[in-house]
C-alpha cells in the first residue's frame, strides 16, 4: 500500500481529492495538515496562471516527495456536460509550489491505476458532490486514512 492518506477538499477552488504517497512523506510534508496546506497553496497558485486549474470541474491529485522537494501532480477533469459525461483530462505538475509547464513525466503506474478506479467509480455516482464526498474503495491501493 503506497498511499499514507487520501484527503478531500470539496470546497477548494475546484473540488479536489488527493492521494499522499508514503515514501518520505514526513520529510517532505511533516503531517497530513502540511500536505493539505501545500495542496491548497498549489491550487491557489495554479488558479492564477492562464489555462491551469480553470478548465477543470474537479481535480484528482498525487502528492509525493522527490528527494527533499514536494511534488503535486494534478489531474483536472473538465467539459463534463451532463453528469456523468465523458470529461476531458488535463495535467499540471508543481514542484515546491512552482508550476512546471514543460514537465512531461507525470504519474506512475500506481497513480494511473487510481485514476482508472476513480473514473470507474465516478460514472456510478449521481453528481460531482456525491463523487467528491464519498470516495471509492481502491482495493489493495486503499490509503490508510481519509481526511
């Protein structure tokens, strides 16, 4: 199980659910609160950059440590139309709070598995609110705790 926690921010700039990788978590973020604060900072910073965050109706994110740096991989889902629709997917990478517009390496296999399970779950829900407020069970990738 590579994920220490899952956090949901239903009232963020865009409703957001994030998965926190276990490796070097304490070193990078210090606590779940530290990770939530970092995610809120990244969402705020991204919303001020043209074409970042704003096309998304909601965001799924992976937070992890790269040596001593904090990394946020954001996957924005937008242009849904009538729920559940078939959303367009955008991606943005931030390192230590700075947007990396040319970053091409995004996500790992475990993150893409979660994104697929999230989408399988999303199409069974009745609304974005239900989807964000009631996370799916992720079998062997289920995080230890939800916040």
